């Protein structure tokens, strides 16, 4: 049995509101630095009341998913849906409307008029944010929930 490599880094998607304040401030500092090339790290951390050491500790370890999306080309979504005729076609049309390209689809067998659909798509030409894309799909009739379960980087 192969032992796990302790130096392997693991990544998680986590909601912003559960992050420690210093991590949230690090994101704000990074955004301020991106928006203003004349801003120094010293001035930015001072503006957000964050120590420089905390900024340097977290700056290379935290980034908003929207930044990741700029580099991401493939997404895998899981949809929790009601089993209705034409529902999948509606979802696929919505993805096509936003310039997404479907790579794979897997639909579970419906149980009690409910099913899950896993869709992998190329998002290169989608101009929506990930949240906007998920909301657009969720607006489709009979789609109850949309979650992201994978992204390529």
C-alpha cells in the first residue's frame, strides 16, 4: 500500500464568510493591488488594517474562484432536477446560449421523479462568472440545484 505524500497540497472550495478575517483582508489587498498599479503593498495593507506578515503568509495561498475562472477552461457541474420531459434539452440550450460547449453528460436513473445530471463543459467562451452561469442554469424549469464539483486549471 502506497503511503500518502505529506507534501501533496490539497485544495478546497470554501465560502468567503467562513474565512478568518486576515484571509478576507488578504483578498481585499490583492484586489486593490490589481486595480491600482501605483499602490504599494505597504499602503494597501495599511488601508485594510492587515499586517504585512499576514499578507505575505496568505497571498500565494488564497484566491477568489473568479480569478481561477479566468484560467479555467473545463468545469464539471452536478444538477439536481425533477424528471420532466424536455428538461435536459432546456438545460443544454441554456449552456449553448452562453457559449458553453458540453463535453460529457451523465444522467442518473430517475427515482421518485428526481434525478441528477453531471455535465462537464468547456467554458472558454463563456463570459459569465461561475456564479452567474450556475444561476442561469438554475433558472431553467425543473432544475432545483446546481453545484460545481470540478474545475481544471
